[in-house]
C-alpha cells in the first residue's frame, strides 16, 4: 500500500503552505522612523514632504555649535568663618569661580545669608562682602549651595565686567551602511510557494538595513580611521556627557521613576520621548494604571505611541523592540530637538539593482545608505538603566 510517507519520500506531495513567509526578526525601528518621517504627510498612496528631523550634509564629518547660559550655582568647597571674606568654590566646572562677576548678589541656601561679590581672586576663589541684608553672617560649611540671585550696582557706575561663555564645535560622522541581496537567474524565475525570492528578499533586507542603522544610532561609538567611519550613537552621547543617568540596580518603583523624571526634565522641552525596553515598560504599566493613554496619531508612523502626563512634563512612550536581553531594563528619555538624521548628499537610502558582475547568471541588488546622527545638548536627555523585573 502506498502512503503519504512514500509520496513525501518521492518529493511528489504538494505542500499545503500559507502563501506568506513569517519573519521573527523585529521589523520596527522607531528612532529612525521618527527622525525621517516626522513632518511628512501621507496622501493615501505615499509619504510626501521632507522630514523635520532630517538634513543633508556635504561633508562626512558634519558639525554644529553648542553654547549654554552662564552658571548660577556653585558650592562652598571649604569652610569659612563668620569674619571670613574669602570663599573657595566648586561644583561649576574646573574654574568654578568664573561663573561669578563682581557685583553679583549670592545667597547661601543653608544659612540664608546674602553676600556681594567683591573680586574674582582665582579660578576657584572669590572675595565677598558678608551679610548684605538683615540675615547675619554665619559660618559656611563644605557643600553649602551658593546661588547667584541677581546683581547690585551703584548709581552712576560704569558698565559691569563682561562675563560670557564660549561656544564649542561638536561633530559626528556619516557611516556607510550596505546590505546585499543575491539570487541566481534560475531562482529568480522559479515558481515558489509564497512570493518570488527577489521581491521577498528586497522587503526583508530593507528592514534589516533600517535595523542596522537603528542599532548604530543607539549603540555605536564615534570613530574615524583612514578606511572607515563610525557614527556615534545615543548611549555613548549620554554616558560621556552631562546627561542624568540613573542606574536603578533593581525593581523600578513609582518614587524611583519620579526621581528620574524630575532630573530628566531639568532642561529642554516639557514634552519628551521615552524609548523603553520591556522590563521598564512593564514597571510603568504597574504603577501608572489608568494614566497612560494612546495618542490620537499613535499609529501614524507604524508604531504605537502612548502618552503619560506627569507634573514634570508629557512623555510619549515607545516600546523599542531592539531593547532586549541586557538592554530590556533600559529607557532613554530624549528631547527630540537634540537629534537629526544627517545623510550625505545623494546618498540617503537607495536600492541599487543589478550591481552584479556582467558575466553573472543572476542578480545582485544592494541597499546603500551613508548617514549619521546629529546629537547635541546632552543635558536635555537622560538614561534609566539596570531595571530588573
């Protein structure tokens, strides 16, 4: 008796297969999507317009300039007595005294004493007039906060001394991303269950190409050699700067998350995006039940966006499917005005077809992108890591 075992062994049994190939690889790249699609309009057929967070560059090293307001806060770095008029300060860079200007009115937050700056004696030393007001002079301790609360000037005085910050030039590199596709001439024309191999591979490799860029934008480090260039990513940007970093090292509670938000919203916009791993998102779901809502345009860009309104500001929460395993306990609070997708002139993502050698009996296609991440003003962003279930 013939059975299907025999037919299968003869490879004559027709396979009953769904006319689709299911992919397990996550196909979402939320950061790249937001940087390249925000500002475009979908007319029902295609996206039109240009991305607000996207710009061309004519140099593989693209630059920008950063500046900041003058400092307003330092700390006493040595005790000073009731009669003392010289203060040693720290906490505002290596030359903390230079945030002060002659005539500044400062306040010791602990004692309430107001003082007037007389001279800038050195990089970390100022002289002051004590007890300017009704609050008596009191001994200062190491760590006392010293706030600049204004300045005082005499009638008919000359202009104040000039005290200004310097802008700094920052840069990043474009990186060349390439993803190849190849099928033989016979395979290209074969009848297959599901789609033909070439269009299927173009779709699959297109997603993988975008995922490579997404991963680089998060985890790469800025580097250039005589042969290659790496664009610097967000993790390096935050960890090597003045951004707030909270290493939870355990379960995330509501008070812990509030601390993170309080620090993360110190600078920048009052609406930010939280790119979150699954463990962090799970914790937020537990203590923010009923407070998280879907945004009206939540699926405009093919991803789910939830809104969480807090006293510190609005958070648009996006689950990043790339934050798994060691990064499932990570969450990045980003001010999106700090970032832009920069691409080399005429080298934004393109599918180049038939790039095979002339004698090849088949077709080779290739996705090619030369792009990099512009990243500025790190203090507007924050990192939460080390969250466990």
